[in-house]
């Protein structure tokens, strides 16, 4: 049974602004995207297995798509915080993560994807934990939301490792795969804090 999440009017969304600092983890540097990421972005994003798991990435993913996305990031057109995920030791771009204010969730919704060469190494969990920590430490957010496709066990595993709780099924429209079934998850501040105290 599909359980549709409540929709929020823009005026009902909380003020969750914070500065966008560079985030450093054990193996990663998460930084604001810049225009010269285009070559690496176009190379790693042009993969149907990636684009069909996201809501807004087209396939094929061309250089023009990379340039357009990065221009929107640089111009601050995203309603939230977008991070380029890079390797700390080389600076190579390996994917993206972010927290966006989404009306469909009524608050922060986390998203992430990595180039196929970087799957299965724990990078997605490391990046996701960093932006979740930033949200709860730097804003008054009480909940972070997440959505993953029902056919995406890797993203589901990342969310579970980060402490998210499954709340139900829904459907969303995607650029590459049309309308698809998804799973919805939430992580509240109390649960996040309890995990940090362990």
C-alpha cells in the first residue's frame, strides 16, 4: 500500500539556513561544487545505474548537463546545501551529496550518489554521516528525511547504517526512469544524538 507523505506549503518550511563549510572526514573532503568539476562529473555521472536511482539526473549524462548543474550550484539556485564529495588524498571528485529543503518532506532531505568505481567502500556512508552531523549541529532541524528507490539496496543500507527509520512507501517522478516506487525514511535529532553518545 502506497503511503503518501504530507505536502507542505513553502511558508510552512522551517528556516534551516547555515553556512556551508568544507566538511572533512577520515577519507573525504566535502566541499562546495565549482565549475571546473565538469569534466570529472560528466565522466562519473554518465551511467544508467546511477541516473535511474536519482530523481533529477538524465541519461545519457552529457557535459552540458554537468555544466548546467554546476552553474546552478555556483549561483546558489539549490534550496539547501550541495557538496562535491572528493577523496582527501587526491582531490578527485567521486560523487555528490547534499541536504535540500524539499516541500514533499517538509524539511531537509538528504541525497547522495557516487561514481561506480567507488561503490562498496563505505564512502557513501561516510559522506552521508558528515552532512547529517552538520544539519543537526548547525541548524534547528529536528528531522532529516531520505528517499531511496525500492530496487536500490545499496542506498537503503547506507540509510540504515546512518540510523534512519523506514516510515513507508511512496512514488516519485524521475527524469531517467519515469514514475517509480520509493521507500521513505526519517532520522530525528534524538536518535542521532543517542547514536553519537555511544
